[in-house]
C-alpha cells in the first residue's frame, strides 16, 4: 500500500470512531497524516514527496497500532507523538501540560502586539505558561526582551523547562512557580496570559481529548472567569506605566463582558475572529 492510501484509510478509521480534532489538526485526514508521517519517522511536511512511497507490512502494522491507540485512548495525537507545533515551531509536550494551541501565538508571529509595546520594552511575563510555548515564541520574536514563564503547576513547568532548553533560551527565559501573579517578579511591559477559562457547563461537555489534559489548566469556574477576576485585580501592580495585558478567553466573550461591563477592552483579530483574545492597558485596568 502506498503512503497516501494508508493515510486515507486511517483517516476513515478516525472518522468512523467519532474522534474530536482540535489539538493541532481540525480533520481526520490531517490527523492521520500527522500520525502516519510521525510513525514512519518522516518530516511532517513530506507528504507530497512521499505520497507514492510503498509501505512495508511492518510499517503498515506500526501505523495501525498507533491509530488503534489514538482511537482506544482518545488522547490528543500530540500526547502520543510527544510533540506539537505552534507557528511552525516544535514543542515537546506530554500529559503534564495542555497541548499548545493559543491564538496569542498568532499575534506574536504577525506582530499585532508590537504597536502596543513601548520602544524600550524589555520584560515580558507569560502567565499560565503550561509547556512554555508562548514564552519561547515571545523570546524568539523580541530578541531584546527577558521573559518570565510562570505557572502554578510544577509538572507543567518541568515540560516548559524541556522546551526552554530545546530552543537554547535558558539565558533569556526564567521559569517561576506560583499562584497567579503572586509568583511574578514584575513590573512587566507585557503580560501574556492564556488562563483556565472554560465555564463549568462547557467543562462538563468537553470531548475525551480535552479531558485527557490537566483540568487545572482548563476549568475557570461557573462562568469561566474565576482566575480572570483575581488576575484583573492584581495585574495593574505588575505592569509598567505603559504596560499591557494580552489575555485569551476562548469562547467566553459573553461571560467576560458580563463580568467586566465597564472595562475598556481592545479585541484583537485572530484566525478565529475578534472575540478570542483581548488587550487591556494599565490605564484601562486602573
């Protein structure tokens, strides 16, 4: 069987199993391609050049076993491969941290945040850093800044350490442990935060793939705003006078606006629209 036919047949299995895609892919074919190429030790961008390659019986069996595991466990593919990609950058990931997928990564990559930064900005905080992906991307995008990567979860920080070292950024990224901003060492010119924000009703309805991730990194209380309420109270003291907060809230804009109706908010455009990520100035927060 050729590689492309193998991918097509495994995609059909994934579709038939009723899996959920949302941890790096959005459909069964892309997920099957990821799993097949990874299992065969091929680059993930090698599909076109390898499509007609004939697979051995051993290779087909290895691929089938991996897809079997994806179907049986309902774990995100990234947990099975140990790697996820964000804005073209590879990150180590395992079940100690959520799979990186923040829309803030887009805003770093396309320079949407840059106009809000002071020319002399030099300190950035990635709050709720998880596996450290946003901290790494920030350090790459702004070579003159120092980045603190903070999380309450020591297990997640252990994964973040792997990624900081993987990208040779240990001299510019400092890992900190603490609950919210209590562990921060500001003030900062920019705070990036992809916090737990999923409301309790949505948490109860999450597909198994999301339930495989640490609940601590997802659950935001009844309206999803528990962490964010504490954050917005504390964040002005952690920002420089010209500092800004970039905050991801996913599908919780309605709950955010109900909780903070008077807040002067700037909504930032991402590939998912202008209701997933917002920006707040220190002035607005005060």
